[in-house]
C-alpha cells in the first residue's frame, strides 16, 4: 500500500507541477487558445497565476515533506487541498460543457482522495 500511495503522490505531483508551470509562465492568450483552457479567457491573469502557484505548492506538498521527513503530515493535508482545487476545476468544466475534462478532474479528485485516505489512516508516515 505504501508503494501505491507513493506512486499516486508522484503522479499527482507531476500533474500539479505541469499545470502550475503552465499557468504561471504561459501567456493568458495562449492558455485561452488551448483545448481545455477556454476558462482562462474569462479569468484575470492574477487569478490564473494564483491557481498556478497553488498547483506548484501542491506538487511540493505531495512529495517533499515525506521525502525530507519534515512535517510529513502535510502530504495528506495537501491531498485534501488538491481535492478542493479539483472540485472547483470540475465545476468550471461542467459549466463550460467539457465532459472529458470533468472526467479527468474527477480522476484527480479520486487520486488525491486515495492519498489523503491512505496517509491519514491506512499507511501514515511515522516519525
């Protein structure tokens, strides 16, 4: 189970890192032109960057606390925060009529919920 939780955290961290870099560095106009990025056309640049920074923090919070053994309890806390972020993303994609992205986001919700469930109770990090 520990290995499965590490793999899940690594996958979600990679997704989070990719999304965070994209939202913080790619110009708003380019994001809005991408499939799935239509929502950025209606959002301020500051909001988009804020989401990007939250995703970057998510990538860090899902992995580094456990790797460095510094506050490893932050891994499941970060996973819960990721669930909340992806619920918001799911709502946006439902409103935009993008069912494929809704499914993708629900997959991320399930993965993050698995990490939170596993690290809070099933296989917590012990110090």
